């Protein structure tokens, strides 16, 4: 009888373990988004709107890359979260102008509890000419003001700043924008005071033989100035095919990627992200 009782107890214990395992499986399945979103090994940045568009086309893919705090969703509205769909993506307040950022900080219009801000000076009307002409000064001022108010900083100075008339470091005769960007140490200027520096190399995306050496040189310049900065690369659905995006992204050792997507190229972005997921990114 004692042996029978022992066998009965063992059976009950085994059943309990099976039930517990089943309950754990159900709990993980119900949790849904979190396990899928934790797998990617790199940092990713999209606009909040593009994350939402990707989610509308391929929810699982969007969850994998963007339902986690180490990815970022950008937007220009100081009072509104750019990240939708309940994702855990970290929201980032985007600026193309230091002047506008300083005005918003001092006037108190940034009411959403952002922890990150991004400065993206371009050769366009969105960036005041004086900021285009002297990116080093305004990259420093932006980051210093942001850090003084408790924000972490992404800086993304564009190659096309080399086209600004009256630049402090002018584009020389016959010089390419790639050469200008590196000669004037734009990566170092962006890295010096920021937490993340984004190398805008998407224009080189069609040619890996250009894209990779350019990024590697820019990364070296950035890390020489600030060994702690996170250096990210960029690809764009408007600059080539999905295959070219994939080849470019895989050709460098970036810590993460910013992906630009237009409304008409979401399908191309899905191909890119699908391939990057399959490759363990």
C-alpha cells in the first residue's frame, strides 16, 4: 500500500508540473507582444508615423523591431506622443532648428514627458541659415541645452550642409559631399556632446563600396571625439531597392539604423525589415 501511495503522489506531482507548464505557456502566449519584440539585437529609429504604417501592414514585424524601449519613434509635436498602437518604443521630439528648440524649451510648450530629443540640421528652410553655416556651434548648443533640461540627445547633421552658402567650413572646388563631411569632422561635431550620433549615409546606399568606407570613417571620427557615443547608420526606401538597403545595412558595424520610409514605399520597407529579422538583427 505504501508503494502504491508513493506512486500516486508521484503521479499527482507530475500532473501538477504539467499544469504549471501549461499555465506558463498560456501566460507567455497571452503576453503577446513582449517576447517577439525583445529579439532584435540592434537599435532602430523610425518616425512614429512610419512605425504605425509598418504596424498596419505587418503587425508582427513592427512588434519585433519597435515594441521595445531601446528603439525610437520620432515626431515634431511637443505636446503629443509620436508613438501609437501601445508600443513600448521610446518617443523622441524631433527638431531641424536649434532656434525652435530653444524657444520651445524657454516657453514651456514641451508638455509631453519626452526623455529624448533629436537635432537634424539640414540644408533646407527648416534649418536657419546660420545653423547650416556653422553646424558645430549649434550641435553643441542644442546638446548642452537639452542635457541641462534633462533630455538625452540624438544628433543627425546632414551631408548636404556642405551646400550652405557662407559655411564656416566651406565645400572646396571639386570636393564631394562625402569628402566635405569627413574633412570638416561633421561626425565628430555631432558626437561630441550627444548620446547618439546618426551618420546620414543613405545617399551612398546604392554602392556598398562607397557606403561602407564612408560610414567606417565617420564612425572612427565620432568615436575619436566621444568614445561613449552610440553611432548609427541610415538607409532609405527612396534611395534604392530593398536589396540595396539590406546590403548597405549589413556592410557596416553600426549599433543601429535609422530608416526613412515614404508613403509609397512601405512594401519595400517590409522586405527590408523581413530580411534583417531573418539575419538576426
